[in-house]
C-alpha cells in the first residue's frame, strides 16, 4: 500500500462520524445543540477544580481510578430522581444529610476519605459554601498562604482547556457518565481512544479525544443548566484571597 493511500485512510478514520459543513468537518459531539453562553473559565472551571486538585495530588491515572470509585459510591447512595453529573461539585448539594453521611462512610471504608480531606482542603477551608465541606477538614495543618498557593497552582494549570490538565477536567464529566452507565452513544459514533490524552499527548488520536471530551462537557453543562452560585462564590472569594493572581487567571480565557 502506498504511503499516500495509507495517509488518506488514516485521515478518514480520524474523520469518522464528522459532518461536513462547507469546508469544515464538524465532530459528532459538536453536532449537538449547545449553550454558547457557557464559559469554561467562569462557569465550568469552578465546578471541576476539585478534580484538578486530585489530579495534582496523585496523578492522572490514579485520580481517574479514585473518581470512578467516587462516582459509583454516589450512585449507590443517591435516589434515582437525583439527576446530575457528580463530576460537577455543585451536584453534591443534591444529596441530603443522610446520603452525605453514607457517602463519607463508604469513602472511609475504601481508605479514600483522608485523601480527599487533605486534597480538597483549599476548597473546604477557604470557601465557606463549598459543596464538599461535608467530607470534613484535613488531618494536616495548613496556613492560608499554603492553601492559596496550592489552589493558584492548580487553577494556573487547568485554566487552558486545550492543555492536558484542562482537557482532563472536561473529560471527567464523560467519565462520570461512562462509569455509571448513564450515557449511550449511537453505533455510528466512532469513540476515540481517551487514554491517548495521557499516553500520547499531541498525537492525532489525543487531539481527537480531547476535542470529543471538550465538546461533550460543554454540551452537557449547557443542558444541565447548572446553578451558578458556587462559580460566583468561587471567583469572588478567590479575588479576595489573591486579587491580582486570580483576576489575571479569569481574564486569560
């Protein structure tokens, strides 16, 4: 087989499921109706930043396994009518007190509670209305300066939705649905290799997967009509904690 023919076949494999609009090929997830007013930085990042902290703490692969366990535990404790994507921090507000206690117990049994208490300390200690405060404080002692520094580093890494840390925040929304089997794809949608985002960043397959993740996250976030209370609180409190640094981050989108 000639090199030219192989390259052509590779190109069309990457374009499977794409729809041609003029001279552009639109990926499957971008063909869904979306809320174009949703901002990744202003709206989505505050909802997903807890996952960014987890990725920073234990690495992408281990964090994904921990998230899978969390999503399945939540699925066990919540009621069927409590809809939402639990990759988004505000969704934990749907749980009642008994469900939160049950989730804490499950996390403790799995040896994950202390890890989460320590990892999420910048959010649970600095933000009064953090939806994950019910997990409890960390066993370690931190100064406010240390917590702000941890959070600033995390936000700085995930602020660009096209870089791997930001891509994986978006991907967590899809991971939640896949793990809990609350999503199905049509047979004609060619799912990319999502692991390529970590294993071979910069490759064509990684770019395909990243685009799919971002498109899915934006589409679902828009349809969920997420309450913006936490996002507003997150940025307002962040500005008070470190005005120059966080104002620079939010203006970079």
